[in-house]
C-alpha cells in the first residue's frame, strides 16, 4: 500500500523495530521487501490497541515483554499456507517408512509448523490407510501461531478443500456438516484423537520434553530464519529423532550446507545421519 494511502503513521524506523522484535521473539527474519506486508498484517492490531502510530503500538510491547499483545503480534507476522497432501511425495515416503518400521513401539510423527492442520490430517490419512498399522501411530502438531492452531484443533474445513482426497478417504475420515455447517466437513473424532496439538516456538530457549520421533515435518519454516538459527534448529530436531528418522522440508529448502546431522534420501527428504 502506498504511504499516502495509509491511515496510520508508519515509518522505515518502525519497520526496523518490527524486524528486530519479531526476530528477537520468534527468530523470524523479515527482508526489506516485507515492509508493506508488515504494515498490512499489523495495522489491524495497531487500531485495536487504539493507536494511530506504529511507534506507539511498538512502545507498548517493548515496555512489557509479557504483554498479551505479543501473541497477536507474532500471529500477524506468521505466514500460513498449507493444503491437504501438499507435496504428495512426502506422504508416499511417509507411508513406505511407516510400513517398513512397524514394530512393537508406536510410530511417532511431529508436524512442527502445522498451521491450520491439513498437514497433520494428511499424515493421519496416509498412515490410517495402511491396514497392518492401524492404531500404532501418534502425531504431535505444533505451531507458534495460536490462531491457526485453534483452527487445526477444530478440524473443520470447506468441502472444496478436500478435493485432493479420494472419495473413500473423504467418507472414511470426514463427516459432512448440515444446517449452519452445510458446505463444511469435520475430521472425525476417532481419527482426530490421534493428534495432540500444542503451541511451540522452534526458536524458543527451551523445548518441552516431547520424546523421539520417527518422522518430522518442518516444511517451509527454515526460510524464515537466518543461517545460525537454522543450524540451531536442525541440531535440536536431530536430537529428537530416532536414528532412522526422516525429516521433510519445503520444496525451496536445502540444508546440506547447514548441517551434518542429516543426509538427503529423496526429494526434500532427509534421514538422520548416524
């Protein structure tokens, strides 16, 4: 939006503060090209706080590191783009790895930036379609953005979002809405219960004790961090994976120059190095 069309006062110095604050709290690196995006995403929050200047809004946050507005600030600047079976080759690989790994213990999957949930539900469907593995897997779905995490936990989507699914899958895993929910579909409780949802900041100082995982989806996340933060997160991910665990990244992400903890084993797919 051109500066002369903005109803709020927003300067280059304000954007520099936004960049510093979102990096400090979430490890997200905003490029100079994101200046207009930051205005568009945060303007509603500035108005909600009754301010006319971005500087005044940012002062409120900086004066109180525990202010509840921090969560809205982070939510606004987090990009969430996802779909059912996005990058379908990952889910084919997941199915093969799961089928080969069936053993006495539960197979565990972590969707580390689950957004509105389609990724986690795609994993449930992929593994649930394997008869020999029924009931032997569980999924942890985390995100820094509480708003999208709430959407994910509800598991309710417009019917056209289910287009990537086959008809038997839509019938098995979803229940069509009626009345006020006509045109919507809800992931069935018996399958949604396989997923545990929780807020988590991958760049936080302390990670909770979440155990070890056989597969980790961390797609289109690394692109928001600088190289040092990427290396740190990759090391921490490796520490929480089984020796033969798989890491799935976004189509534009390549970590071979960043980490010795993983070796490539397919399209944007990595195996934890021994």
